[in-house]
């Protein structure tokens, strides 16, 4: 079963790559994403799929959605000593 699932993932990734190559808009967007430091082709492809499948309205949302911009969350109040 695991082998079958891995093969299906590879098939889907091949199709996504083919779709990106066939569309000048997707190809441009993927090139822009992969021009970002540390965004390699695999991550760029996945980001493109996620960002195109959701209504992203700003660069901040685009960066935060896939989790590439860490956010610091704290509970309680900071006190000065």
C-alpha cells in the first residue's frame, strides 16, 4: 500500500510540473517563488499549488500561509526586572 501511495504522489507531482511548464503564468510564478532564498523547486511547486488554491490577498498572507515566516507567540505578560 505504501509503495502504491508513493507512486501516486510521484504521478501527481509529474502532472503538476507538466501543468506549470505548459502555462506561462504558472511558470513565471514558480520562477518568482524559487527566486526567494531557500525556496528550492520542490517547495516552490508546493507553495504554488497551495497559494493558487486559496484566496491570498497580500504578500504577508502568502508567506504566512505555508509557514515560511515564523511568528512568535507568547502567553502572559513580560515584566521588567
